[in-house]
C-alpha cells in the first residue's frame, strides 16, 4: 500500500505554501485541488509587499497589475473621507494582483521543489484508519483512495476537513459579491476606496480596487440582505464613476469573519488559511495570513514526519508560531468589528471627523486599538460606545 508522507488539500495561498515547505524539507507531498484552474473564488486581489515577501516570491509584472499608494475611507454621508497614506507610523506598499496568475506562479515554484500536484481532484471524504489518514478523491467520475501520514486541510471556507474533524459550529460568514468592471471613471487609480453605512453595506463595507486603465474590482460584503442588491444600488447611484462601465466578470462567495478556530490541529491533521478562520475579521483579508499559516504548518508537519511524531502534541507548535505573528491581530480586529457593527450611521459620520488613517489601520488590522480608544475618550458619546469597549 502506497503511503504518502503528506497530503495537502487545496491549492490556495495556504496550501501552496504548505506544500512547498514540506517539499523543501525533503518530505513527500501530494497537493490536491478540486478545480483545474486556480483562483476561481472571487477576490479583491489586494496584497501588501510584506505578504509577497512572506510568500518568498519575486515581485514581478507577470502577476502584478497595479501599485497602490493610498486609500480613502468614506462614511455613510460621503461628505468627507479619511485618507490612509502608505507613509507614517504604518508604512506599507500595496499591490493589486492577478490572483490566478499569482497562484500559478506559487504552484510552479512548489512543483519545482518536488511537490506532486493533481488539479481537478476533489476530496470527497477523509477518514482516520490505523494511525493513518484515508483520503478519498474524485477525478473524472472515478474515485480513488489515498493514504497519508498527515493531511493538511487548506480547502477554504467550505472546508470538508474542518467540518468533519473540528468544531465549526460557531463560524460566521459575511456574504460577498464582486464585479470586475471596465471603463470606470476613477480619479486616482492608485488609491483604494472603501464605503461604509447601513444603506451601502450593512455590517460590512463596499470597495473599489482599481486595476488600471479604467478596470476595477468593485465589490461588497454584507451580513444582512443580498450583497448584489447593495452593490447594484451603489453603482446606480454613483453614475459619475460607473455610467460607462461594462461587466467583465462577476461572482460571489462567503468569507469567514469570526476569527481563528480555537483548535486547528489534531493527530495527523492540520487546517490552514480560511479553513482555520485565519482571516482578519474587520477587513476579510486572508491572503497574507494564509501565506504565513501555510509556511508554518508545512515546516512543522515536515519536522513531525521526520521525527515520526504525528500527534497533536507535536503539531500544535504550528498554532503557537502562527499566533505569535497574527493571533493577537485577529483577536483585536474581531473585537473592533464587534463594536463597530453596533454603531449607527451617525456614529460613523462622527468618527470620520475624528479618526486618522493611522487609526483606521490600527482598528481594522487589530494593531494598536488601545491608542485609538484613548483618543476617543475625549468624545463623551464615542467614549461610552467605543473607547471603553475597546479597552475591556
């Protein structure tokens, strides 16, 4: 019976990095992906320079379509905006990528390191059997059974492995829908735009991410109602931007925004990326966190295989290492999101008068939320609604 050292399920950022790290550590790895084409899930396609560095991939024109110099956040009344500069305390560089090409580049690197990749191979079941994992794969209407010492579930928001082996009952999603539009009249194509408000994106936000030459990813995430309804309504009301626009593509998918699952390892099992809830809750950003999770999980799994120590006790090192980098950020971002989802449009309009771009970065990404809380204490109403809650 053929026994793989490791099987990675899912060829998104987490799975591709996990597979690569396993192979780089001279561990046999099989990568299974249900689709023949990578990156089919709709994505706003923004990533920071730090994310590309962590992916250990050259920053090159083959998958980068635009460079981002800043962002604007609009409150419900749209009378002003808060500008986020890429200089200052949180200096950053950002890019819009062609995600399918980005993932194909990561796949090519992984295969060059020794990863065996099978696309169009859908995992339909996973079972534990005699201290190994049985993985049942459907391809071209045929089902085969594979055996592995360790399985890494990097299979996204609908993860079969998460649902079968981990507690997924408290997972929460935000519903997203996005158009890629041409002929958008965008004043500055190197600036991201975000819009908030109960009539624009209830319990979420709407985004315009320019790709250059009049093309933009325009999408919305909401937790009440139909995201397409809100997006179509916004586009209709903002004819100055979209009156000549044409739809190039569209799609929708949920995003997990309830934070990292408490348990993400078990004997012979690990889950990574969105399958593990490793998404920044306030923003729904998950490419960078998935890259880091995959790298760590792959390295830890390789060490466990070499030591023939496949228990949860050995694999839990992965969660500890990930938490050192992103754990607190995810927790704080979730905390800020819970507070802000209770605010009225009037509150959000007021905040736009008070907060700086640095403050918004701190809140959304779970960085220095304590500093923002202290700033809001000088405003009696916001002190009660926000500041105290952020500090508790």
